[in-house]
C-alpha cells in the first residue's frame, strides 16, 4: 500500500477524545473534527454523509465497508479516521464520472444482476475496481479468489463474477 | 377472482434490469442504517452474560456521568408495554425490559442512549450488572417435548403395515444445526415520535405486522404509526418477527422526546433476530423390490427458546411429495434457554428435505436402484397424495428429467468411489424438492395520471427479491405502458396494506392484488365515460388500458385517451384499489401447489486432506409463471449459495455450559464465499399455475431446498460414507 503522506499537518488533538482530520474524499478536500475512536467508516457515513459505504460487521470480516485509500482497497471499519489524514479516499459515490455517468463496472453489475438486496454492492464494486487495476481478473477462479473477502449473503456471486469478467474485457 | 385472464407477455417474463439497480450501484438506495434525523441520539443494546436467572442489581449511576450519555434504560425504568398482539409469524417474542428475568445468554437487559454511537458503545461496555444466575436448561433430552401449532402431526394409511409389507427398509437419524440468517445489512431502526404519532425506519420484512405491534404495545392508534422500509439489506426470515430491539428504540425515543437510532452489532445479529433452529429427525422408509414406497415415517424435534416457539414445518411437506399410501409425521419442540428461533430461507423444508432426500438415496442404494429412478417412480405429480385432489400444477417430474439430461446423469457409475479424476474422488448426487404454497393477503393501489404515466403503491417490501421490478413489469403489461412509465413504490405502511416478504408468498399475493386493482381502475375510468362515449355501457373486463387510453378489449381501435376521461370531470388522476382474491380451494377443485425443484450436484473430494469442492450444480425449478427471467435466476443462484452454506459451513455453536453463542462473528461463523461456489446452471420448467390469475409461484426459497441433500448424496457417491449430520466438514471426509 502506498503510504506517502501529503504536506497536510498531522492530526491535531483538540482534547482527549477529539481530533481534526484533513483528507481528500472523492477528490474534494474534507475536514473532520471527530471522536478519536471514530473509524473511517463512521467518519464517511456520519461526518460526510457518504452512506453508500455500508457496515456489515464492523469487524473486518464482510467487506461491505470497502473503500480505497490512496488507491488500495481497505475495510474502512478497521481503519481509524485519523489514519487517513493527508491521504486520498475514494468511496462508491466517487465511481461515477463528472457527468454523472456510471462506471463501466456499475453498468455491468446492473446488466448482470450482480446484487439482490444491494447491501454488499458498494463494497463489491470498490473491491472489483481495485481487482481490475491489480490485474487480478485473469480467470473466473482468480476473480472468485480475489473477491472472496466480500460476502454476499444474497448469493449473487456468479453474477458478480460475470460482471467483473465483462468489465475486464473478457466479454459476458 | 377477476373473471378475465390478464394479458401478460410483453414485459412479464422478460429479463429486464432491476429497476432499483442504479440506486443500488451508486450507494444512493436508502437503508434504515442510512437514516439521520435532526436531534437524533444513538442507542446500544446491552445483553446478558448469563444464560438463565434474574438480574439482582444494575448500577447505572456512573454511566450517566460519562460524556454524551443521555439515558440508561433497564427493567426498572423502561416503560411498561401492553401485551403483544398476535400478528403473522407470531407475537413479539417477549416485551423487553419488563422484568429482570433472563431466559437466554445474550438477551437484552439494558439500553444505553448517548449523543454518538461511540459514546453509547463505550458506556454500554462499562455497565455493571449483578445476576442471580441459574443453570441454563440446554440439553434437549432434559426438556419437555410439546407440539408445534403450525406443524400438527399427520397420518394416513397404516405405517406399521407398510413397514411389514416392505421388502427393503431403512431407518436413520439426521441432524441439522442452528444456522443464523445473517442478512448482510445489520438490523436496526430509527424511531421518532410526534405526540402519539410514531414513525420508524426499520429492517422489517413486513411493514404492516410491525405497525400493528407497535400501535398495540404502545397503546397508540394504528393509523398514526408509520413504518418505512424502502430498502433493506436482506432478511432471509430475520426480518419477519417483531423483535425486542424495535420496541426498545421506540420506547426510548418516546421517553426522551428525540429520534433514536439503534443498530445491532454483528454478534447481536446471532442472538436477537432469530435463527434456523437445530433439528434431530428420525426417518423410516419401506419399499417393495421394484422401488415402490410402502411407508414413510418422519419424526422431528426442533429446538425453541423459553418464551418463543420455533415455526417448525420440518415434516409438513413430507406427506405431499411422494405418492405413498402410508405416511406418518410427528413434530415436537423443546423449550430451552436458547435465543429466539425464527424462519430462515426455506424454513422447515431446508431441514426436512435434508433428512428425507438423504434417506431416499439410502433406500436407492439398499434397493440397488438408481436414485433418480426411485424418485421418478414415487413422485406424486397429478394428485396431492394427502387429499387425493389434483394439484394446481406440479412439475417435479419434469424438473428431475430436465435436470438429469442437462447434468448427464445417465453417465453416472453408481458404485461409490468409482468416478475419479487424478487423485480426486468425484461424486454425483441429486435430490428432489418441494416448497409449500402460501398465499397471504395483500392490497395494492394503481393510479393513472393525465400525462399517461402510472404508479403502483403497496406497503410490501423488496428484500432483494425484485418486487419493485416484477410489479413494474406486471403493471406495464396490464396498463399497456413501457416499464419506464410505471413508478412502483413499496415499503411504507401508509400505502395499501400488504403481506410481508416471506414464505415465498409475496410475488403471488401482490401481483394478484395489482391485477385486481387494474380491473377496478378500469371500472372507475368507465364511470367517467359519458353516454356519448364509444365505451359507454361496457364492463370493467370489456376494456383494457393501452398507451394512455382506455380501449375496447375486443377492438382496441375503439379508444378514449385517459387524459380526456379525467379532464372531463376535472380530475388529474384516478386510482383503483385491489386485493388478492383467493379462489375458494374447494370450489376450484384443486390443491394449491407450491414450487418444485430438482438439484444435481458434482463434488470433488481430495481424500488426503478431506477437501470438498462443489464443482457443478444444475438446479431446475418449477416456479409457475416467471415474472422476470433474469431476477428469477438470481433467486435460484442465491438460494443455491445458501444451500451450499447449509451443507458445508453454517453451524452456530452454543457453549454447552453457559448457552453462549461460541462463534457469533463473520470471522467464526462461516458462510459460502465466491470461491466456494461454482457456476450454477439454472433452468425453469413448468406452466403458469392454475390457482391464481397471475400464474406465479414463490421462488425465493425453493432454490435452497434439496441442495444440501444433493451435496450429501454426492459425497456418499464419492466416498461411500453416508452423511447424516450437517454441516459436512473436513473431519467427516478424511480417509
Ligand atoms: S463492515 Fe467492515 S468488513 Fe464488515
Ligand atoms: S446483494 Fe444482498 S448481500 Fe449481496
């Protein structure tokens, strides 16, 4: 994972339980004054109102909260908000382009019905975007292996694999 | 029912994309956990650390001095609630915090409310509770068996005579463990009062049952309670009941005069919102040499909690699948100091089918007969063997034949361990499946507007099954519109009442309500047509809506624009209300059939390390009329994943000393992940069902039924070892 820090100042402790965090979320600078115990997941959802990122376990075991930090996928429930100070965060809300068009993976997910309740979907998408970037979509087996950190209790796995395969250029 | 058969076929059946898809892939679909209201505070549930006994002391004074903490509710200060009303799927398990009694480990004992969830969580950790603990009753053998109201004993013929007449007999005991529904969305709610009005954003599968419960227990008018669930992160049964957390949030919100948000944690999801309870089942089968069944006996014991009974239904399908003259089913439950049971995807059938379809495979081997052949010889497709009346439809034989063909079953060498690939043992197994028919009441309203668009409204929920989409398609066909001209809104108890999504009953129930609503809408529109109208004097079923006009059914060129009909009376919209009108079964002369299926599975087992992979699944389903091929396939795919989980992984463990859940996290409770699942071949067969105008059957659950037994039977074929206890784990497979 890339850990290069920007020139932003270190998080400033206000009092025992409060910290100021300067970060960039989906390309826009953001400042959070949060409880030191606040996770990245909570800051995104509660402080920035970016509720697309979901909480399925809060224990790093389901992948629903997957976001990108400096381009790498992380489970945001296991990272403190203070840890992203000076770093770049991308959430599902950041996948659409400036004109509001869906990312090709989002389109592929819809076309292949790669979700049912939709609760795991933001996390699946964020993992899949990284997986493509990492060049891990070489075969169905590889996609399945590298998507297995994202639980889908509705069981949409076959369709998720089909969507990722298509987005990777392997066709439907 | 409506006299005329609806014209379906332009949009119904087509595999259009999910209409709510764009919301779901952009993260903009609002789930209860996403709701924030002004002045909202956060509640965290504190749970018991003993499995039975009473609370003797809760000291909350120190907590109230912690930053942000606003209140701590215990049985000493939580409002007294009225008794729970009887709603579908049972009453609320127990009203929370009414006394200090503990009936299971992990039960709700206090509620901490603070300005932030961090503050509430921290305070909840520091609470000090003293218990007079008792030894929890955890051994089923020490409990008192009692009957289950929904699963009465059944008997036909004479099973002992059938046993005596049999040439070949088998009898064995089968077990299924506790499984936890674990929808990915954590359950919870945001509750807000305005005087006697309550609005709650929740994760229930049934908005109306929750409305009724809240109104009755808080003593407020049902008309003032609004339950909103536009989206929920799955349910699989966990959202069917009126769980205590909802009452806790509503009670706290009323006391504090502020909106309260309460989200359960994943470990709490293992304790507070139900599970598929453990079963132990005894099956005896007898058959003549040619494979004709002479008797079936199915006995099941299912575990319950002290105050809340399991649904059961373990044995209720047994007498209907096979044409056997002598059948007896007996089902009992035992109340233990265990957490609340509930329905989990394919309740009862998932467990009962495991026993019966494994036993059928055992019988086939005793007979030296092909397991598929044994099914085909005995499956009852024309008449329901219990009543002797014809089924409204039954495609189970077709499921078996089509599945066998696609799978290549005829190439199977029946001898165990006979099929290999390198060092791997291959096993081919199959199972037949049925799921009961269930048709609860639903209502819907269909509205047309002067601009030619239309809306459907109902309090039903879409838990991921695709209700929004299939109802949009159905309404598009009924109104002669494009789906983009139809707006379907659900998940709000202020809309026409609907059944819960559960029991595989909603699609049929709601689609027939929509058909009825359109018929009424046409009747209303006709009243607007004056004496000079070409439609004057026609009845509601003599006309259809097409492209924004009301037309003669037999000559659509005779048409009046709906906009003109409305404008003539100064109207801007017109609605028709409809409801399910179930046929009188006796008058209809048929038995309402559920969905059927057949599952064919290939497993590969590495005997050195006991590793099992499911390599191939062919899943064939008779689901009646399919409303959307793409989404229907997804239902079967998802249920297959659930079935693989049931077969190989899912096992909620209870510590035998304390009654505590021993593996209540996603790290410890295993579910199937992408790498565990092969490409599943999904096929639908059968005809539109004759029982209702929509011709639909429920398909949310049937896909799970039979998967575990087909896997277990495949394991036997691969290894010669008979699997009777789920889940099938490595230690059972090491050679
Ligand atoms: S919520 Fe973060 S991994 Fe489950
Ligand atoms: S779509 Fe429901 S958990 Fe994946």
